[in-house]
């Protein structure tokens, strides 16, 4: 009998498979097709201070082994997420809930994190620092170590729940960003968020997506994500949620060998809504194939 359990900052997970924020709604939508309590945890849709309609359409462009999206953080706002969405999820789901928080200023991050920290049904707060800093010319918070450290310190002051900082891969040195998270007091790191990409319609000779450039995700980015998880594991002493191109049980094991304590599945949910369920069901037999008795024992083993 193999052990597929793991943990994140003291939060126990029956298995390491977590649907990534933005690819699984608020979770309860998927309960109509399978019992979502099979999941290790759920990272719910990214939440901002105010409701957001999102970016103009079209927002999605298909690619070889992936897709480009520019949704624009469409969500009903923090107050409605707390009063309606999380309670609705909790009526059918008993496992850990990860709340994904976005902001366009440090004050917004602080306000949202403080509010979500008071919600008993939220176990982990995932802070997305890929948002543009409106007070500094629109550059993403996550591209400069000093900005990441500032956000991390600010939200840690108003929270007691574990804080995981979700990092963008669109930087030259992911290690310096990860170290800034650690220095700022983060409890863990989620990586990677989407890369960037573009598709052009040959008929119209214009970009497919209204915003022109969008987030590139899917199976094609798995080696990039794996590399960054590997690098960050060597650089900091924080647990990692590995994200990016995960599509099967073998990918989960590979991510954990690189250093991830848990793994998020993103774009694959949009291709196959049963992806997380299938990965979890396949994990035991893949572990037996590779003579792995416990997933906790292989975290970072590729570094030995």
C-alpha cells in the first residue's frame, strides 16, 4: 500500500493534487461531474478587492500543447467571495481551501488578505504577485525582488494563516525572487504562473486575443516550470507548490522529485475536466511502477 499524502505548512493533504486558481472556478462547479472531495485541496478563482468583469473578448487562443488566455481576473470581488462563494463550496467540500488573492497596490493586497484571513474555511492564502503595480508604472509586482518582499511583509503583518507567494516565470532570475519571498516571511511558494505568448489569425492578420498578448500555459511549459521548481528548492527552505503543464501522475512525481511538496493542475482542467480525478486515481499504480512507497519521501530527491 502506497502513501500519497503530503502537507503544506502543517495543512494535511490526502494527496498532492490541487486544481490551480483560474482553471477550476470556485470548485463547486465541478462537483456535478465527479466528487471533488477526491482532491488534495482547491485553489479557488483569483480574487480582487473590487468585482472585475475581466478583459474584452476573445480571451482564449489555442496553441500546440497549450493555450493563451487573457481573462483579466474576472471575479465578483472579495466581499462576495467571502459571503457567497466560499460558503457554497464548503457545503459540498470538506478538504483544504486555498484562497488566491490579487491586487494592484500593496494596500489592496493587505485589505484582501486581512479579510480572507478571518474566514475559518480558508486554510492557505496564495498571493498572486503577477499583477501590475498601478503606483509604479504598471510593472508586475513579481518582477522585482524588493516589490515581492514588500508585498510579503505587508500581508504577513495582517495574517495568521500560511502565506504562499505565487511567482511569475517572466523574470531573468527566479532564485532572487524566491529569496525575497523567504526574506519577507512567506510560508511557501507557488510557481510558476503563466508565461507569455501570442497567436495571430492568418485570415484577419491580427492577434487572436483582444489584449494581443496573454498568459501561455499547458503541457508545453512543463519543462520550464520543472526547472524553476528545481532551482527554487535549492535556494530556499520553503515548501513549494509546483505548477505548470502538469497533465498526468508521472508529472506529479517529477515535480515532487524536483522539490514540490504539492502540485497544481491548471490548463489540463480546461482540456479534460476529469484531469485531477484521473491523476489522483493513477498515482498509486505509477508509484508502484517506480517503487515509491511514500510521496513525502521523494520530495527533492532529484537533488541528492
